């Protein structure tokens, strides 16, 4: 009889422990189900967001050229290259007074100003023409050996007019922002008051313009753009008119 009672007590305790373990297992399964539900919901929401993002990109690409394939803009560019090459470099003050020499002084950098027309063939490729003007003014001053000014001519100058066919590649489009790069080859006309080594006041040379990164901001017909790149125009090492000029540009434009 005693053995029967012990067996019944043991079986009862075993069943109670098993029931508790089953309850714990059931709780764990419920938690796992809840986590899986959250994961599925998050995955579904991400799919919806990615689909909406792709749709917005597709719409942005479509609006980038549908109905408004023409782009016309005007802008400004820096003359960092010119300011590093042509600058006041002082004059003699310790030579005999009879000594005379001419110096280029008081440089004025007119900066770059340009107008550009581009035609969008599709959302990522466009082509057109860039016309860019830049110039530098300075004074030619004659001084004696002590540095005293004897004469000054303030009308010295040179000017560059570059005409460059350009292709542009856009690689990112969104509602308000697009990123692009461009490359152009053309001609530059350099003219001014000075004679070059060949005795010319006007010379024509090949010209190159590169936009490493362009950022266009705007939706609808009007937009603004910032660019980083460089412009060059030269005929060998003795005829360098621009080399790394127009590194930064800012412009405004219209699509129609």
C-alpha cells in the first residue's frame, strides 16, 4: 500500500512538472510566433517602401526629360588658376635711380561667365553647347631703380572665349536632386593687348571642360546647380591659356 501511495505521488509530481514545462514551451512558442510576425510585418513594410522608392525614382527620371527636354542655364565660375599664375610680384627698390623696368601690377580677375544649352535625349544622357567667357586686366607700370612710378598704362588685358560641345551623363535622380558628370571638347579664342611668342594678339587653341560632379536642385521648370571640375585651353607648353581654371561653378537654369 505504501508503495502504491509513493508511486501515485511521484506520478502526480511528474505530471505537474510536465505541465509546467509544457506551459513554458507554449510561452516560448508564442514569443517566437510574435517575433516572426513582427519580422514578416517589417519585411512587408520594407518591400512597400522599396517599391514606392523605385516608383519615385522612375517618376523623377520620367519628369527629368518628359515634356521639358530643353535646358538653358547661365552661371559663374572662379579664376583660381589665373590668380595663382598672374599676380603682383613686387619691384626693385635698391638699384641705381637711372635703372628703369616695366612691371605688371594691380591684376583684376573678371571671373568666368557662361551660358549653356543642353538637350535631354533621355533621363541619363544629354548633349549641347557651352560658351564661356573669362578675362584678366592689369596695369603696366614703369619704375626706376628706387621703385618710383614713372608711367602707368591701365588698359592691359587678355580674354578667353571658349565654345565647347558637351555631353552629360546623369546617374542619380530624385524629386528635387540629381547628380551628373559631363565632358566637352571644343575651341578657345584668346585675345587681348599683348603679343604671344608668335607675334599674335589673337590665337585659337583646343579647349577641354570636365565636370567631375554636378548637383542640380529644383523641381519643375527652374533649378540651380553647383559643379566641381576644370577647364583647359592650350597649344603645347608655350601656349597655355587655361589649365585647371573654372574649378567651381554656380548656375541657375530653366527647363522647357
